[in-house]
C-alpha cells in the first residue's frame, strides 16, 4: 500500500469498521494494542486515530478509550411527536422504561408552563428511551396532578404517554413549543446514557397541549448528541 504509515493504519481500521468488524458504539482496542498489531509507533497510531475521529468514524473519550461512532438516528420533532411512530419510520425497535415517579409540588417554571398556581401538585415521571440496546434519551415529564390522578401508575405499567392520557379522555394532543439547546450532561445523565461527561447532549424542553389548548405536559429530555439528529418538522 502506498502513502504514509498513519494513512495505511487509518484506511485499514476504517475498512474494518465499515465492514462491521466492530459494531457502532463498540470499544476499540487500545492505542498500544493497535500499535503492536500494525507494527508502528504510538505516534503513528495516534495520528491515524485523530484522522478517523475528524472523519466521524470513531470517537476518542479521554480516560475511557476509543469507540466506534454510533449510527446517527433521525428523530423528527413536530406538531405530533410520538416516540413509537418515530421508531417505526426508521424501522427501528424502540423501548421506553420508567425509572422513577412521584407526586410533588411544582417549581415556579413547571407551574408556569402547565398554567398552574405556584406550588401546585404535579406528577413527575423520569423515563429512559432505547433504540435497540442503546440509550437514546432521558426524560423528565410533569403533569397536572389534579387532572390526571394516578397517571404515574399507568405509565409504570405502560410508558406510552399517548395511551396513558387516553384513559383520561385526552385522545389527541399536540406540541405547542419545543426549545433545543446543547450542553454537557450531568453525572446522572452521563451514567444512564452511557456517555462520557465530556460528550455534549441535546436538551429539548417541550409543552404538550390538548385540543382545547390546555397544557397537559411539560417535559425536559436530553439526547446523546452523537446518536441522534433532531429534525424540526413544520405543520
């Protein structure tokens, strides 16, 4: 093969990753192991890895190691954003699990978005969504407790918000507002999403309303930034 040594190493690893010798998100051998395998210096290996990271083929997490980049999942956000439907659109297997729930006094921001008096009781539900075995997003949702008594119990049995709300006569709802920001994850978020604390997440804040325009849910979700592409769809 022609070209500098680092290019040969990069080409060989790229070909193996494209041939699925390593799965998306899988940890790669260490820099030392790769240097021994290709019989090159660590400097040469480091140069090859830097090129692959630049191309988006791998990611380098300092203190954790080398990983194949995850496949990016297109995730539409529109007037009617439904997790199950989004997974069906890309022929993926999705799963959502409730991690925690509670009845609590809503803080000022939550009550404002839900159009409740300050300190009104809300139902808090934390859930995590998976695509296959990979964590996609971590969500914290809040609902008016007076309007939806026992909603947390329904969501624990079936984490579909659409199905749970239908039990209270809310057969349809729409997204009134979505705000998207990029930030670093908390320790809790990084642990559950299985990402390094130095990897950015995409945070969405959303308000769902019923057909009469009454707020029914305020939610904050964070997505592993290198696993998802959020697509804003116009109604």
